[in-house]
C-alpha cells in the first residue's frame, strides 16, 4: 500500500515548513521609534565628596500613561553618563529632552559581603526598586537599612533632585546631604 506521496514531495514540504519557522524565529526585538536623545552627563557628591558606585535614575513625567526612565552609574570621581533603554536590545547613550525627577541610590556595604562592581550594585538596586514597585504598585524607596545615602533621594515621589535634558543644557550636578 502506498500513500501516493513521493520522497521529493516530503523533502519540499519539510523545506517549506523550515523556511516558515525560520522567518518567525527572529530575535523578537523591534526598534522603538522615539524623539532624539541628548547627552546627559553629570556628577554626584555626598557631603561634598564624589559618590562612587551610585545609580542615578532619571524619571520623566508620565503623560498619557507613558514615561521614560534613563540611568547611569557613577565612577570614582562621582561622574556618570545617562543611557536610555527603549527596548530589550535597544540602549542609547543620553536621554529624551525634558524635565526629570532624579533618584540616586547606593547600597550600604554589607559587613561580610564580597566586593561588588558599580554595575553589579546598579543592577541590584534596580531590582530592589522593581520589587518595591510590585509590592506597592508604584516606585518607592529602598529599605533604609540597605542605603548608603538618605532615603529621600531614592523615592521618585519625594526626591528633591531635578534634571533638565536637552540641547545646550549644562552638566547635571547632584549635591546630596547626609540628612
């Protein structure tokens, strides 16, 4: 008994199926169209001294349910460069023009913890913000015991820090007090 399908037909059918599957197996990333970004660099000090390894996050105003978040990590001189993530694999140096509320966070070193790089500290702090946001359904400060700086600088709802990004805007400067 034969089914009336020859070997060439099966190979052709399989070839077509593989082609269709391969066309649908892209990286899944799409390019997000957005307004131009502008360089955003600055310096953070705590009690006049450069603050190393801190995460600086700029939160735009939310308009029609949309807003942007841009971030950077300070180096040993307290200097940072902001970048904006527009998609899973689309990160661009700078930020969209506009007014932002800034938060600055840095974890206090744990007594027995191994040293961490500023990038590792940044990722851990962002993760804590996500957890806090999921619990309260809005961003909030990280636990006070985990901070190396005052909590008022970590809450986007209460932070006194403001930034303006755009063409010709000066370097951002955030001078933090310990109280």
